[in-house]
């Protein structure tokens, strides 16, 4: 008798616990668990102890299946919520040209989002949620910035000390004077004496080539606030 009551109580509690508070409580497994629980109680009251145990075991089995179903549906819901957040974040990043200004972070995010969608299609809800979170995290440091300039108009030496070395060292160019030859090789055909890198002249529109895939556009404007060039962007 004690064993029967124990099994029956366990089945009843499991069914109630797994269903409580969830919108999925009316699933087929839970309905069967409830029905078998009632049958087990009725059989117990009628003194049909073996039948009561049989019904109680079936109630317990279906309660476990109900829990698995509920857990799966909750995992799916979590995955869908994170996918929506990731999609929103990527669209925001695209809108501020993060694909150009922060290509590594943006591409990492897009790859993680693709993996999330693939996992979702496979009904691997946990992996889908994890990948979606990775897509969001990849864009954590992304922000709206003024693109680095693609061109620079040379100014008089007396005012700015413009030369390839000094221009290359400015933060909006390469932030490193040792990289001056990148400027020279790109612009020497515009110089009066291409073989002499010292002969640049005021008014010359110098192109600043991208050297690590960084995005550049427009002509340098001293009134704009540029971030420092970084090869890690």
C-alpha cells in the first residue's frame, strides 16, 4: 500500500509541477498524465492496488514526457527571442556602416547569426540560442564613427610640416610614420619627380590607401573628429 501511495503521489506531484505556470500545460502528454493520475486514484479508492500502480506508473511516464516537451518549447522560445535580438542588433550595426568600419566584428556577428539560424532549422534550440548570443556579443564594441579619410590635401610645410613621414604618423592616416611608403607608392605618379619622395607640394591631393582592409571615404577635414587608425579594427 505504501508503495502504491508513493508512486501515485510522485506522479501527481510531477504532473502538477511540470505543468504549473506554462502555456504548454495542455499538451497531450500532460493530459494523459492527468487522466492516468485520476484513474490511479480511483483504482486505489476501489482497492484495485495493482491497477492503481499501473496507472500511476503511466501517469509518471507521461508527466516526464510532458516536462521534456515543455523544456523543448521553452528552449525554442528562448532561441526565437535571442534570434530576434541578434537580427535587430545586426541591422543596427549595418545602419551605422559597421560592416565597413568594424568588418571583423560585423563578419563574426553575421557568421554566428547564420549558425544560429541553421541550428534553429535543425530544431537544436540550445545551440541556436547560444549562437544568437554570440552574434550579439560580437558587436559589443561597435559604435558609430566618422570613416577614416581616403584623401588628404597637402598643406604648406611652414604650417603643418607635411611630408610622407609626418602625414603617415597622423592618427587618421596610419598612426605610424614608419608606414609612409604606402603613401609614397600610391601617389608617386602625381609627383613632379616620382623617384624623390621628398618632393610633395601644397595642394596635391594624396590618396591614403587601405592597408589592412580599413574603410576610408572622403577627404580629410580638420573639423571632423576621427578615431585613430588601428589594424585591429
